[in-house]
């Protein structure tokens, strides 16, 4: 379904809809409606301590959502918005504590998907929109993923095609105008540091996260999942099991592997990141005993891919 006007009507009625972004699909509701916000948490089975991201339609709207905005935030907005950068800032009073997990700060971004930007321009309120999936499961990168996971729980899915980036936004905050990385994402640390200077990294939290995506266990398939520094050794360990294998750019010659996929035959980390969640969705439907993923190069978006793989394996196995 791709009727923007229909999606807007549901949102004006304080209901929720799934929307496309350049990162992943979001489950959206009015940022000013506690009814819609509560429904988002209910549909996702998401804990209320985990904050949501507010999506705005222009940089000019930032000051309506946040206050005490440091100059560096505007510099980053000018460089990367619309796009996959979320900033954590002091919140305005119009933003409910439900949105922020009870904190005095709010996460904000200007999404880079033309369909959602057109939707936002038909509304007189911003949208909160965490990923459109059950809490802790794999993020959806197509309308089909949303339909499979939440189709019977929400009234509308706005189809904007497959998500270009394929992983969530990068989240940063500020302390004394110094940038702090809260979540690795679709915008690399290196790109941000070219504009903002060196980032302080604080991207995990066990209980009360400062931003979405900081929990140790997250982005997980239902199939047993392993992150491996030695693929051959890991395959040997599970040689009598149905193994699904994820690699960066090569294939492994092994009769023990039931199915394998390289995320980028071109050695392109952007392509690999774009393919990551869709590949995990596919493997999770194959009745495998285990999914093994190799660790990626720890640079650029390889850091983001490793972060997602690490969180998926956090209560499983890291080999």
C-alpha cells in the first residue's frame, strides 16, 4: 500500500502506521499523542524505559522539539540531514516522558526517504517511529518484513520499497558541545568525525539506555546465532547441524554448510550493511540449527555490521 493520504489519516486519528525510511521501516505515531505512543509500545512489546526517536520534516522544526541546542548539532544537521543521523538533545516540554523513557533528553532526526518526507509534510505534528518489528527481533527493511511481523496488529503499512541503508541511524549526543556516540549506524563514525571531531564512544547500556539501540541484546533472529573470528573452526564445531553462513565477500567450500551468502561480492561495506537484515530474515525462515556470521573488517560501516552481529549473538555464542 502506498497511499500517503491514507497513512496521514490514520496518524491524524492517533493510530499507528508503518513507514519507510532510508534506514529501516518504522512504526510511526504522532509524537504529541500519548494514545499513539502507548500503542507503539504495545504493538512492539517494547519496554517503556527504551526511548523513541522523533522524526521531523525540516531543520527548522528542531527547535520545536529540543532546547539548548549546541552549535555543533546544527553543523551536523546541515551536513547530514535529511539522512541517517539521530541527535540526542535536551527536550522541549511538548515532548512526553513516554517518548524519552523518562529522561530529560530526546532523540531527533530528519529522515531521508522521499515518501516519509512527503507524509511528514502533510502533518502538523512530528512522528515517533522506532523500528517496525517486535522488540529485540530483526529490523524490517521491506514492507513485506513488516507485514510478516506486525501485519495483523496495525492498520496500515506505507510501502516505500526496500530500505537503501538497511541498518538503523547513527545516534550521537553532546556533553559540553563534545559529541558522544550512543549507537553505531548507517552513517560511519569516520564521516561524522570529519565534521565534528573525535567522538567519545558510549554505545552500550544494560538497563536504562540514553538512546535507542543501546541494549546488549538486540536485533536478534530466533535461530541460534554465532559471531565467529574463525569460520572454519566454527563450521567444524557445528558440522552435524544445519548451518547457515554469512560472510563479507567470499564463499566457503564445505559440505557442512546448508546455505551461505556473501553480503557483498564487491567488497563494499555499504552494500553489505544494506543486505544484512534482509539476509538474516531469509536465513531465519530456513529451519536452520545455527546461523554463523564472520566478523567484518572493523572500519567504516564494518563497525556497524559487527555491532549488530555482536548484539544478535549476545546471549548466544561468540566464537
